[in-house]
């Protein structure tokens, strides 16, 4: 397959939320409690909610900037490409990158909406989540139908309300919801209890995929306080490994045999070893531990229920024969520091060159369409959805790297 003939759908990207997100979306009694977007005295920006301030780390929005400017310091809006927060510019950035579809995880709320948990009371919590989801589905995904895969926040504070929200957004066409990689880490019941059963039952019945992003337990993996940032990034996939173990041994798939989960931004290279490991130890422990997976091996349950995605993973690509190819998807991770924008097609082909066209199509878009009940071709004809066709829409769209440090407030003050 030629690069220009690929159809790319990314199952893991991100949005930096715009200032107007909550405008007109909350009941009157909660409107004055909405998170506020504010410019601080030093010129950088932050969201504030219930006396909590959430600055924007530059590493969340680095597309279009030189690597020398990447870092964790808060930034001003002028430093970011408009595509990180403006849907019109985002779609043009997608076109220039040859990407047809995108699933976008939240930013200032936390990947699973932890910001709203235990702040302001349950009714207010639920109102904030519903307002966020309405913005995401109606505006972010709804402005350009077929280009964004809708993704909802859960109401973490109450599993029954979470179930109601899953059903509500499913009626609006949203069949993906975020969730924590380890609820216990954020002070909630673990997967080993039945606490979350109403939520998972609703997801199963609505065909909604539970998307578990690395870092969604709000706990950075590290070994000691003096370890460098490189260690945190080195250990990031460990979060997916831990979540995968909880998912399997909690018997979640025995209770909900049609449930689908996605490990977002988790990569795939570690999975063959993980499956080998869990099968080996299960054969040795089930005789005395009491663990019973209903006559199934852990790897069989996993391969049936878990959707994977990768950005850059040559080891995983070389071991696709050890995975369920129908559950492997591709991601771009725009606008984070791992992103392959604006050369995503070229970098993706580095992993897929030589594979049969049928397999490439599954990884690049067909699996995502099937798993997330997403049909972009109903809005964008397939012949207009290829890398070549999309890039042809915006031949003059600027994707060059531009230094922006001079725009920082402290630089202007000097």
C-alpha cells in the first residue's frame, strides 16, 4: 500500500479545552460554580475550580514548536497552535497530517474527570461532567461530523449516575467513555469489588468501550523523589501492565462477557510477554489460589475484550502474530510530545510497510470504526478520506516549526 492511499484514524489524541467550554451548558444553580479560565499575573493561563488551580503544562501542547522549548512550565495561549483548542484549526491540522478521524482525551479535568470528584457535592459533580460531555459531543465532535470519535467523561462519584450518563451520551452517538487505570489510587473502590457493576453493565449494554489511558490513576510512576523525568516516561507503560492485571484477575469479563476495554497510549510491544506471563502463572496458581476464569486462559479473555493502540512500537509491530489483529489500532497523540504530527503517515508506514493491505486497513481505521461504533464514511466518502486526499484539501496550511519562547510573558517583560 502506498502512503497516500492509507486511511488513518487515531484512537488517542488530546484536546486543550477552550475558555467557553461551560458557557450556557450548566443548570442555573450551578453556573457560578463552573471552572473558570483565567490569565494569571505572570501572563500564563490556568483553569480554576473550587479553589484548585490547574495550569497547562507545555508538554501537553507542543506541536509546531521546537523541541528545545518543550517542558513542563505553564504557557500562554499564544504559544500553542490554535489546533490544540480550536476545532476548525484542529481539523485542518488533521487534514495536513492525512488523518481522517481522532479520539480526543480531556486535559484540565484529568483523563478520567478526577477534577470533579469529591468537590462541590454529588449534584454539582454530575452537572459538571454532563456539561463537559455535551460540549465534547455537540461542539468538539459535532462541528465536523465524521472527524472526531466522541469520548465522554464518567461520573466517578457514583456508579449509578455513571451508568445513567453512559446511556444518555450513547443516545447522542457517543460509545466511548474514559475511566481510571486504578480507581483505588484515586480513593475509590477497586475493580475487585462489585461497586462499578452498574457502570460496566451500562457500557456492555450500550456497546460503549471503556478507555483507560496511561496516567489516569493520577499517580506518576517513579522510584524516588530525585529520579529524573526520563524515569517517569520510561515507566509509563507499567501503568498499562498494572491495569491489565487488574482487569483480568478481577474477573470483569466473566461478569460482563460483551464488555470492551481499550488501553489508550499503552503501546503493544509489552503485550505478548504479558500474555505469556499470565497464562504461565495461571496454570501454576489456579490449583491452590482458587482463581477460576471459567475454563478460559487469561490470554483468551484478553484477546477477546481488550483494544490496543500504538504510536511508535517496532517491537509490537514485529509481533502482531501474537496479538488479536482485530483489536490493534493506531494513534497519533496530537498535540503531546509523543506525537508524530505532521508526518504521521510516513512514520506509521515505517511499522506497517510490507504488511498485507487487509492488515494495514484494520490497524489504521477499520478496527477503530468497528470497536467505537464510528462510521466516518457516512460523512466523508472513502475516496476523500485517504492521506493524499486530505492533504490535498489544505496544500497551503502551515505545518512548519516555529519558535515561540519570545511570546512568553517573562520574555515580553524584559
